């Protein structure tokens, strides 16, 4: 092989290697560029989801109130809020459960003092929405501290309350309902955390089934408040 041919061969090989390196660089840039774009898109999608989730579960609309605890009375009470979120209440508390008829507010307020969340809804709420409301109530939070009942003349289709906190909702499927339950049920603002929302002294009748109990006479005593067993947590 002549020197000229050898030189040409070397130049040809160098050119081939250079072309191959350029192709590899382009492929690498394309790969990294595509990967970077995918990462940017994924970050954007996740960020959008998190922001949207935060907006959907935001509790900024919760109204907050301040009431002293331990104000036990035997008479009926006129409350400022509908439904009430605190204040004077009957010596007997309402047994935490799902009721299909209105209950006495005086009993429900006492249950909230013990840490219960009270979900109220308009009596004319469509059955499908009531069923959805019950589904949320039985699958979120501590069932030992959950009250559900219809309530006449509500300012919104659904109102969820705890002691000193209240949120108005238009739809039982609103994620804010579950967020409210998780934050305020037996929350830090509970006046008597750990007190039972059941037991033999709890009232399990609706307002049309029994009036408010009369004040005890003679040797009769008011109900004794006790700690509840460790509640079960359902998320």
C-alpha cells in the first residue's frame, strides 16, 4: 500500500470516527433533552395535582367561634349559629351515630364538647346525596365521634361542625368534608378530649321520640362523664 493510500485510509477512518462521535453526541443530547423534558412535564403534572388537591381540601372557608366549655343546663337553648358550634348544652350527650331524623341540639353540642364532628344536612337533600354523606361519615375518621342528622333551615345543603368550627358545603362529595373531619374531630380545640360519645348515659333518641330530660329531683344525679375506650381510626 502506497503512502498516499495509507494516508487516505487514515483520513477516512478519522472522518468515520468523527461522524460516529457526532452521532453519539446528538443521540446523547436527544436522550438527555427528551429525558429532561419528561422530567419537567412530570414535575409540572405532579405540581398541578398537588396544588389542585390542596385547593380542593383547603379549609380556609371554615368559620371559627369561641365558646366556654362546661356550661351544663336543663332548659332548651337558643343558639346563635345554625346549627350550633358550642355554648350551653344539656347534661346528657347524644350517642354518636347516624340519625335519619333531627336530634336535640342541646345533646349534640355536648357530644361536640367531647370531640364529635356533627354533620347536618337539609331534610330535603336528595337520597343519593344523603347516602353519599353517610358513606363519607362511615369511612372517615373515628366512628366513635361521628354524629349525622338532618337539620331544618340550614344555611347550606350540608353543614359540618365541631366545637368552635363550622364549614358550609353544597355537595356531600366535596373533599373538604373529609378534610374537616380529619382536622377537627377530637382536635386540639376539643374541650374534653377523650370523654365518651356513647355509654349508658348517652341519649340515642331523636327529637320527636323524646323531649329534653327534666332536671333531676331528690336523689337523682346528673350523668357522669367518663373517658371513652381508645377510638378506632378509619381513613
